C-alpha cells in the first residue's frame, strides 16, 4: 500500500507543485516526494515489526521532513494510526483498520482547526476515512472499503477546487483560490488511490492462486 501510494505521488509530483503555485511556494510536489521517501524507509524490510512500531516510526520520520503543514499533519496521521495498535499487533482486519484510520484522523484534527470545506487536505482525508468506516461497518472487505475510500478522497479533492481557502498563505488570496484543487487534498487522493490499487491487486493475485 505504501509503495503504491508513493508511486502515484512520484508520478504526479509536477502536478502537485503546479497546484501549489496558485497560492503557495510551488514546492508541494517536492515536499510530498520527501514524505513518501520517509514512509517507504519506515516500512522497508521490517516483516517482523509490530504495527505500532512501524507506524510510529513512519509518523516521526514524516514529521522530521522539512515540509511545513503537510509533514506535520501527515506525520500526526501516521502516529495516530500507530497509537491505535496494541503492542505486538502485526495485522488488522477491516474493522480494526477503520478504527486505526479514525485514530489517525483525530490526531490530525488535534493539530489543525481546518475541517472539510476549508480547502485543505481535510477535504479529502475526512471523507476517505468516513467512507472506509462505513464500508467496514457494512461488512465489506478491505478492497471494497479502500476503493470506496479512494473514490471519496478523489471527490473531496475535486470539490476543493470550488472552495475558498481559509488556512495558510492561500487564505490571503481569498476568491482567487477558487478554480484550483488544494494540493494537500490532491495528495491525499493519490495516497488512497494507491492504497486501494495495492489491495485490489493483492486480492486478484490471491484469487488467481486459488484457481
């Protein structure tokens, strides 16, 4: 999931930076490259490490990036996910992962007053996690839940184009921020797209192996 998400961020780096040129420094794509590099490093070659350890390391790694709000909020997200795992836990079912995602969202909410409608990454992150939680509660599997989550994140990112920024440097431009997706929301949409694609591929491979 992490590798798949990182691949999509790398493929879309230029677009993310272009979106950031509208009201920022134009470096969001570069920041996200550093973030996914740190994420991959935390998960690499650690099959025996428990989820709490891996996600906590990932969170601190991301927070250590020089990436302003993006690194601090995404770092908090992964730290929150890690805190939801008990010591020694090495796997989650769909409902357990939904709980972990909710914990990650709460950690982000504790770091920012931004909510959906404010033209920030929250416009993609919140609906993505709410969608996953609803799918998990309905008894759907990981692949179905993540596909729904990715669609919700993409819709949230697209909707941010019609919003007026209320946080960060972008808020100073007011109405001029309309017509462009928020780069943070666009990044979240790519991350969840990558998560979903990885699980769908694994599900397909498992089905082929059973034939």
